[in-house]
């Protein structure tokens, strides 16, 4: 791929120069990522520097911000599209190639900004209990995980594991609840004498279903497998909850040197005093 040399001239920290530099550097990063190699060599020169000023004079540049793209001074409004078309021209790209590049840069930009990704369910949870019963259960319920036929081959060899990890999409969480960022852990509020004494913490400190991406993770005991159905115990999931993945619970998931934040340790201590049992999880 032909290397395109670009010289950018600016003056100190002028606002328009900073904007132009940001536009071009963002474009450069995405173009280099698209091709998987450095295809744009950008050199930044400040006209307040004597050597840079001499170079600008040689290239007939008298103002800033200004780009010289592979020997040609860029004229017109500094926009991403205008710069892209000039770079493509210097690369010798045809119209079709430029369209492919545009699409590629758009996709890369969406990924960098955290675009949505599609995840399809591989199965569904089945429990003979209503949502209220599931919510009130402290130890979980016995039920079934039904894997769709097209994914059932992925269960081969799972019978020997005592426990498995279910990853689910909590489809009953509303759009409003998905905006939740601060919570008082529900299981603590239900066990302490004064629910208001439970501290409010960031949702990523908790297992609350109300969160921006309501993905559930549940460790269950595997009782038996019957074809594409897994009989399990310890379900804290509603009937019909979509399953998006299953992993075995193995030795590498068992950690020994655990530590917890002060607010969590204090809550556990209160529960132990009140109920006379060890609530460490």
C-alpha cells in the first residue's frame, strides 16, 4: 500500500487548528486500522517554530490550519469527507474502492464508540413457579434448561460436571430499569432490620438485574441431562428467561484470596449478628 505523506501546519494552540488536527488524526487512525498498517505518515508543524516556518515558506503555506497531502496543498473547508477524498485520490483509488473504504471506516467508528452487537439465545429456562415465587426464593428452585435443537450438540460431555454457569438475558427488565446506575442491594434490604441502612452503591458492585445490560450469571447444580434438556437446581430465573451461554463451573473459577469492600463486610457482619449464621458468599 502506498504511503501518503501529510504535513499539517498549525499556529500555537489556536482553536481551529486543534479542531482540524483532531479531525485528521481520528481519520488517520481509522484508515490505518482499516488497512492493518500505517498508510498515512502525519507530520505536525507549528508555524511559531522557525524550522517549521521555513518549511511552510518552501511549500507556499502562509496560513494555518493547513494540510499538505502528498505534495498538494489541501484547499476548501476542512472536513473528514473532503480530506478522505483527497487521500483516496493520492492513493489512486477508484470510486468503488472509495465506497468500500467509507463503509469500512464507518463500521470501525461504530465499534470504537461501542455499537450494539447481536446475541441470539441458545435456549430457555423452564420453572414451574410464577415470578413471585422465584423472587422470594433464597436458595433457588429446581427447573429445566431447554437448549434449542440447533445448539444441542454443544452439550456433549457436560454430564460429568456437578455445576454449570448459566448466562442469561433478563428480558423482563424494563427500559427505565436499564438506566439504573445506583442501587441498594435487594438481598441485603430483605434481610436487615432497617432496609434504609443498606448503603447505596454503584450497580456494578451488585448482582441487581436492573442495569444497563441486564445479563444474568447463575451457578446451578446439574442434576442430569436428558437430550437437549438439563435438569438443574438453584435457579433464580423466571420461567421463559432466554439463555445466551453455558459454561462449566471448574476449579479455575474457585478463588481463595478473596477480599470485599468495607460496606459489604459491615453488612455481612450485621446479618451474622441478627440471624446467627455465616452469610459469606
